[in-house]
């Protein structure tokens, strides 16, 4: 009887010991901040609004929709190509789709929205972000869009009203009354005199004016910078 009891208890002791060791190992990794330990969705890191669930190794698709012709100045294309190549090892594929008119742009953006891709508009009245906040937002947008994100750049006249305007702001002539009147820092004045902030999916690269082709090159550099910020490399200082 005594031998039988020892034979039964011994395997249980081995299992308990293994569980305790595994628990202690995981706890030690978590204390060191090791990235091999998955973070809970609601875990917040210092300086991050909300951590993205996307792993660094996942293939991410970023599309830039732009109104205009493809034949930009060579130095702009060369600059764009540098960052496009640098992003590939990070698993981020960036492609540019050119549209001949605003109507084609609207049709393309609508198709992306129907596919549940995240869509971000570039507009002078958009929110001005730091590179760190842009990095956090970009990965959250990718998270929300199923690893698919579209940036939209208008042509020489900017984005069409159908994309950057709130439908409630339209008057009977199909224009937005006073929408572009500056109403304070980061806000726009509505036709009814109310103040409202720009949509969260509308950002501005700068308070200065860029050509849409130059904005495309600046944007892809910021996309690359965002990936380096997330990796914690020395590129962003």
C-alpha cells in the first residue's frame, strides 16, 4: 500500500514543479519587458495611447491614393523609392495609385471603405501630429483596417468636398459654408457657428503648403519613421 501511494504522488509532484518553473520564467520575462511575452490588449506602454495588436513580422499594406500624373520630378521619385525599399524588410508594402480626377479618387476611396480598410485624409485643416503620435496612430489604423491602410492626397486644389466635408455642412448649392474658415487651434467653423474639431482620420503634414507630389514623399518618410519608432531603432532622435 505504501509503494502504491508513492507511485501515485510522484508524477503529481513533477507536474507541479514544471508549472511553477514555467510561471516563474514568464514572470521574469514580463518584468524585463521582453517582447516575446504577448501583452494584454488593454496593457498600456509609456508614451503609447493604445498598443496595436499587430506583430512586427506581419505583412502590412499601405496605399497612397493621389490625384495627378505619375511623372513627378525625378528627385522626388528617387526619394520616395529610397523609403519604399527600406520599408520592405519591415513587412510594410507601400504602393501609390494615381487618379485622373476627383471622381476617380472618390470611387477608389469608397471601395476601400467598403472593404473595411482604414482611410486617412491629408488636409491642411487636419490634426497636426508629432512623429511619435503618428506612429502610434498608424499601427492602430492598420489594426482597425485588417492590416490595410489608405492615405488620401488631393490634387492641386486639395481634396474634394465629398471626402473632407461633413455632409451636415453642405448647403443647397453643394458647397460647405464657412468650412474652411479657421475657428481656433485645430478647429473649423461650421455654417451654424458651432466649433468642431477635424475628424480623427484627417491629418496635416505641416502648416506649410506642399505640392501633392512632395507631400507623397514626405508621407512615406514619416511612414518609415513610424516603423523605426515602433522598433526602437536609432533612426528617430
